[in-house]
C-alpha cells in the first residue's frame, strides 16, 4: 500500500497552495459550548468487508472465491450491536461507485481496465461515478442506490448517524457519470484539452502526449484479461492524482487516479477569489454569504453539487480524503453550503500537516481533522519503545486551542492494525493506548471495525499487504467474522479473551459518551509524579479531567510486563480547582468498578496509593 503521508510530506509543488499563518487564534468552538456536548464516537466500517462471511481468503480471490459484504448485511441487529458498543456515528467507507475489475455491463456500467485499477476489488479512492454507489455492495446491482438509501434509513432508525467519503483531490482515470442529475455535466466534458491549465478545466493535461501505464505492478497478478494489453487510452495524458506530471507515472504514484483542478495554476498561484483577512473568525453563515456573488472554478461547483446530493439523501456528513491537497478556500465554499442545509453536518478531513490545521478548521470550516502525526504517532512510538509518554503533555498543550477538532484513532483503513506485530503487538498492549486516545481530550474517538475484537490484519489478500486489512481485495476479516457469527452479530465464535476485549471497548466507549468530565477541562499530572515520586516510572502516564459534575483521574501503564506500585500525587493546583478540603475521598475505577482507592488530601495536596498491572488503565472518579 502507498504511504500517503510520506508522499504528502515531500510535496512542495504538488500541494499547490501557499500557507496562511494563523497561529494563536481563539478556537471556533468555545469551552462553554463544548461542555454542553457529548463525546462523539465514530465506528469506521469498510463496507465491502463488514458482512462478508466467506473465510477462504485466497490471494487475489474473486467475489465467487472470497465473497463480499453487502449493504443488506447491516441488519437491524448489527446496527443495534454497533450502537450498543458506544458508537454515535458510522463511517461507511467505500460507498461511492469506484473503479473495480468485474463485469457489470449488464447494468449499463463499463468495464474498468485492470492496468489502472489497484487490486481486483479496486481502491475506494478512485471514484468512477459520484452519483451512484459501488455495485458490489448491492444484492441487486440494478437497485444499488435504493439499497443504500434503505441502509441510510436503517442506520437512522437505530439511533445512529452516518458519514461517507468524498475524495475531492482525485477521481478514477476512467470517470463516467452515468447517473448525473439534470444539468450536471461530467468531469472534463467541457475541458480545453489543448492546454495544460485553464481555470475551469476539471483536469490538468499534458498536451500532445498519450498516457503510459507505469512499470512495476502486475495487473490481477498475471491473470489473463482482455483489457490487459499494455495500453490505457488517455489522450492527452492527465496529471496523476498525487500531482505527478509524468506521462508515465511511477509505480508508487496514485496512477489509478487523475488530479482535479481547483483553479491552482501550475506554478502554485491561485486563480480564484481569496478569503479576506479576519475570516478565520467568521461563522459558516458569513462564509456562505461571501461566496454568493463570486465566480469560482467549475470543479468547485461540481463537488458542491455532489455533497448536497448526498446531504439531501440523509447522509449526515463526510470524511474528506487528502483534504490538504485542495485549497481551503474551496472548503470554505463547500462546507458552508453543506452547513446551510444541515447545521449539524459532521465534516472530517484527512490532513497531515500540523502547520495547516488551523487554516482548515477556521478558514476551511472543517469540524474535525485527523490527529495522526501528533497523538497517534506518539502513542505508536511509546508502545514500540521508541519514546517516553511524557511528550503527550506537550502535544496536548500545543493543541489546546484546537484539541476539540482533532479526531483520535488507533486503527483505520490506511494504518497498520493496532493488534498487529508492526504496531502494539497484541490487543492487550493496545488497551492503554485506547484509554489515552479516548479520554485525554474532548475530541471524537474513532474505532475501525474489528479493532474491538483484536483483528491483526494477517491476511495475504493479494494487492494489499499484511498488517493492514486490505482495501483493494475481496477478503474476509477473521476476528470480525467470529463476532459476526454468520450474521447473528452476537460474538458467538469469539474466544474468551476476544469477548473480554470487546467488553473493554464497550465499557470505555459507553463511559466516554456519558461523561461530562471528558468534555470539560484537562491537566497533566505526569510531570509532578515523574519528578517527585519513586516507583512512578517512565511506562506510566497520568492526567486529570473534570467538569462541574464529575472529577476524574486517569492512570495508564504502557508496560506489558511490569506491575507498578506507587503513591500518585494530585498537586495542590488541582486540589484547589476541585475545591477539596483536607480529608479522605474515594477514587472509584469506572472501567471495572474495582476496589476504591483512597485519595488523602493533606495541606492542600493529594496522595493516592495505586497498584497497576501490566497494560492496565484506571479511570478513577472522585466520589
């Protein structure tokens, strides 16, 4: 799998927009507003894989050999169990119709050339038709849109909200909008292909050049296919999705996609109106009003129409792939339009450049961004023994003004599975990371399906590589399938340890969505404990969270071998903020309700004797 983060890190010209420095600004959402909210928990499902009961798992297997999940597999029972886990949103990944190697010509769908498709099932980020859904996901492909609309209704009936992907930076090399609403023309239909760039072209071109298939990947692992002939008809050639301007992209380029033009000239300058100074402090209504009389590039209009189409169908929000490769002025334009239709829309962006976080939140009107390169990467380094937990405090301090907008996760379709040897090494070792990820801030929490039952991504799926659950192949997800239990969704095939793991996730997530303290204040107590107390070693991390109604002390042990016994210090500053008088107070663990620990406050400082087992975590509530 291509590492998108490494590509982005080296993009100077590819990103094609200049940074606007907006540091030290007030956050969009006030602490008072956040305190009235409840924690959000997103459950990401790879829709094609979720309901697949087939356990064959043949590398490069077909649907007939390896099976595929359907929209209908998300039954009322399945959705109820997901909600009961402590989930508030489902992210159905891979819903829009993307390029794949399967014959659906009987349904009016053209075949895709395997030489510009990754894997057999195809990448969900090479969208072929934005106004319909993946035919693989339907029992009857002719009614695939209606089947997805029924899933929207079932999801809402279960008390859940849902988001789907929009991939604004790139689309499939062979995009065919056969389901466009009236008045919507296809991408590229009106492009002037004689020039590299024109503002209202949807693509960038390499005039008088034919596209050439990259060397390296062997389509379908060498299987014969009439479309595998060494040629893909694209004349003139277009820029590739990651910004490559080569007629013949590299094997590691996103060669199955073409880059969308948003009015950024090839030299990186902007060919559209820019937001005036001070718009980082403006509401989405004011952003919407700003764009009403502005002439904007054609690609902006096309993607706004796509977003509003799905919003009208009841989709509650979107996850935007590689959002930082598209200028934040466009996001202001589109997100403000979405919010005018649905003020509660959930807008999540994949952004990896910390220097741009505030621009995409404040100018792009994003609700949430991936907290990947700071919190996620730090936790991964800690559990792999590359770093001390102490640095978590610096990360929280550095993002204190935007922490609510930074979505936390440990697993997703792009990353190595938490339980894999390449990450935590076991589900148990992932537990303290999950407690930190869920409780350290007011941000939303995301869980990737199978994470809660210890899925390690060990399969050789074909194009996809082990340690990640493949997004390119037809494959089963073994631990998830054991929980699914042939469609009963009761965990009937799980081992005792897997059942206990899911119980841990259920306890943690349900506590988080009902805790007022987790939407309140944070302060680390790591530094005072590391400095002043013997027995409190570098594998431990602690902090406090509180609201008017609830006070929490969180302690985790990252060590998978060592039991630690120490006196935990709650400094005078916290004791004062909590208005605690000298005396004894009970600290009761909220995960497993173990025997209470006594917090003794003397001369305005608190001490609690704690014994914590390997990979154990406590969420103590002050009683």
